[in-house]
C-alpha cells in the first residue's frame, strides 16, 4: 500500500522558499539550466544552506515525500534550452538578471 504523500512542483518550490507560480517556476528553470551532468543537484550554486539540506535529505529517502518532484526538477534543470529560449528572461520576475536592463 502506497502511503507516500505526493506533492506537485509548486508545492516543492514553496517548500524550498522559492516563488512558486507556474511562470516563476519556468523562469527559475530557464535561468539555471543546463545544470552540468557532473554536478549533483544539491551542489548547484544557487541553493542556500537550508535548501541544500532539504534536497539532500529528501533525495536520499527513496520513498521520501518529495523525491518525485525533486527528480522532476533535477531532470528539468539538466535539459538544454532551445536556441530561442536562451534570450527569454522575464525581467519583471528577475530584474537583477544580467540580461535585464
């Protein structure tokens, strides 16, 4: 019997203390991909200490409540963007991004 709680991606982003609207999640992934295959998700430079601890704890629990969503985020961050996506930074969501005026 499966007693695991299943969460969605917005819930994971909220748990990580990140903006969690669909647009903000897409923007986060666009800004941080592609994550090198040689780098563990929890070692990415954009996480703070509590986010790293949460990801590591949940990732190492095969039946953890957040394992599926962390795996999905990991996969999304490793995808290479299409050429047309490279310049698509929403400056209203991330005004400090280098591509924003």
